[in-house]
C-alpha cells in the first residue's frame, strides 16, 4: 500500500497539487456525482501517474454544500443506493487510522478536503499513492465490491476516527471503469452469470388515499397509529402501554401513548437524544438502546421518563456498511446484539463483524454467539420451543435472484457461512477469496444451512413472533418479518410484511400478510418497513421510516 507513517511525508504521498502530476496517463476510472435528490452535480476521474492515482473532481451546483472546505473520501462499496450510507465506511483494506495528519494513518480512502464556492462549484485535484486502478484486491478501487466517492457536509479534521467529523454525506458517485462497467469480484465466476441491476423506487407521500389501498387478509384492518415521525425504526412497549421508537437519523427516542384505546397515539414526546440510536429493548425496568459502537441502559420510570444513560457494552465494531444494531434479551436472561458486516462481501479482519454477540445484562462477558451472518437485524425466540430464529440478508451484486434471504435457526457456536457461502451452503462464485486452510466448497460443507429461504434482495429488517391472542389461532406461535424492499434488482421486491408459518416449532413457509406499498408496477412506493411490535392489545405495529408512519394491523373479525 505504500503508507507513510509521519504526517509531513503524507503531504507528499497524498497532496493537493493542481496540474503538477508528471506523466499522467489515460483516465482509468470515473464517477458521476449525485446529490441527495439524485441530480447530477459533478464528475470525478481517476488517472494513473508516476506519482500515484490522480483524483480530479469538478462540481457544478452542489447547493447542499455551504461555501468552504468539505470532506471527500473514497468509500469501500460501489453503490449509492438506496441511500449514500450504502457506500459503507472509508476504503481501508489495511485497517489504518483515519486522517492525513494521523501518525498511524491514513485510510487508503482519505483525501484532502475539497473547497466549494457559494454556487456549489469546485475544481479539485489530488494524488494518492495508496490506491490503484487494476483488478487486484486490496489497493484497487475497482476490485471486489468496487468503491464510491463521497462528499460530506463538513470539513474533515484529518485526525479523528472514523471520518474526521465530516458530517452528513451530501454527494455520492460509484467509481466505474471508463466503459461504464462497475467493479466485480475477480472470482471464478464468468461475467455471463451476473446480471446485476439497480432500481430504487422513489418514495411517494403516504396519503390517506394510498393508505386505504393497503391489503391484509380477510378479517384484518389497517390504521395509522402515528405519523409525521421522521426516520422511525425499531419499537418496544413498556408495561404501562407506552410505545418507544428509535429514530436513527434524528438521533433520539420518542414515546407514544394511546390513552383512549382507540388504536391511535394521542401523545408523543422525545425522551432522550442519542446519536445513531437504532436497537431498543426493555428488561427488568430498564431500557436498553444500541448505537453502532455502544449499548446504553437507563432506568425507566413510571411516568415514562428515563434516568441517566449508562454505557453497558462498549467498543463494538464501528459498523461500515451495516452499522445498525438490534438487541433483545433471550429466555436465558442474556443480552443479544447483532453486528452486521462492514462490507457487501469480504473477509473481515474483526471476527466480531457479521455475528450475533451475547452479554450479561450488565455488559459483562461479551462473546460471539454465532458467526457467518451478514446482517441479521430481525431475530426472536419461538414462544413454545425457545429456539432462536433470525432472518439474514444475502449479498448484493449477484443478480436479481441470488443469493436468497435466509431464515436461520441460530445455535450457539454455529457458523452460517457468509461471506464464502449462501443459500443451502452454496459457495459464492463471485468472491475471489478462499477461507484460510480450505476451499470454499470444503468450508461451506461444514456450515449451517438455512431452514427456509426467501426472494433475494427483499431486505428483512424487523422480525417478531406473535405472542398475543387476538389474531386467529393459525397465527399463534408464528412470526412476522418486515421486508424493507430491494434496490439491487431490475424489478422491485419486498416492501411488505410477511407471515412465517410454524408447525411443531419448525418454519414451513412464507406468505404475504401486508402489501400494497409498491405502486405503478414497482416504479414508486410509499413505504419501506422496518421495526415490528406485537402490542399489548394484540395488534401488530409496523414502523415505516420513509414517510414516518407507524401502522397498526388489528383483527376485527370476518
């Protein structure tokens, strides 16, 4: 990689030097930069030279940027969909610290700040000796899952992990070869096998007319429990009936109450501010909240307020492409924490990534419960057998219909195969790397197969077992899963709630339960579902974070 370990030489290795790079060759890669409204606002080009890779950026009308310096980085995954967070963390194959001025840095994806004028325009040039443009894994921004260019709302301080306090991502561009082709893992698959596509249907406002078109089985009814909630994600309910919801993008937790019992919340308040909060669970009079690197806990008072937040579990991996943590207490009284992978498909240096972790309620004895799980956000215990089940996300960029989403029986010490395997222990042909000491086929044969699989790219988020008694008997002991919806497929799938039928404690199939969010044959949508909650009144609450709605599904009779 050619990293230099002192701050002064870094200026020579990765410097702003307009027009000064000797022997520049033809453009080796490029990226079209988009703003948050998906409008083109500029271009980045990458050219090999004697000094390294020359990065040139032109911007026109990036009005989301205030005049002045802004962080600009290369990120580890070649996608800007469904949002710019999908590009993951900085391109950093050697695990260095962030920042051109950090003595133990920089990330390979670190660049000097870009200066943008009052009209949102910029002309920028820098050279990096830490990246390359070939097909070799490690240094190449075109190998593996590819890379993306990200521009941030604030300047990079060039010292602070993980991103120099550079703030929100306001522009993104996928780095492609000059012919426009995206990066692809240089594995043993032929290109003909891969027909990857991107289609993220735009969000429409959830009007009463559209909400009325939602479909549920006969005897069920849908109503809006609460709306105008912003990025509402995961849900929990206290003994007094208060529903708590995390809002990751807003960085807080809200409380909602239905005081008159009509199925509509008539009280809402913010109870705590906590940046990056996503996971939530209640246990023994305390509320537990998960951010990417920390699990907090606080006393939950009878008036719905929270006591002082305390750090319970610290030092979790920073997250990368999958920073959202979900948490729950199991029948054994231990705290379970999901840790997603840092990338789309790659071996990870930190063995805690792509796992389920488990700890005591006070945060002691954090250990790996299960591994090989790319991103198991939804999980729960069957109410009769006590067996833990979880829905795992398959990798992207393998075509419309592979790899499948997986429903796994999660056993302590088990390996579920990611990143080397998917589906029924099938070796991933698009991953170049073999696991240490074995071929992919040998390794996959020793991993755990899924109990059931579901349509690729549906993106399962929340999962909950039905433990109330107001739904018909056929639903007792079954599960519901929120399929958030695809972006890496030519025809959208998901955007629905599915019912997972269990028989004698074993899953036997999926069927659609709530649908209708996809419109115009998949060309638009008005709902990407996230968290689920079986409420005390027996209804099912569903958080939808694009329009900021919590839906309620109740059984009203045939």
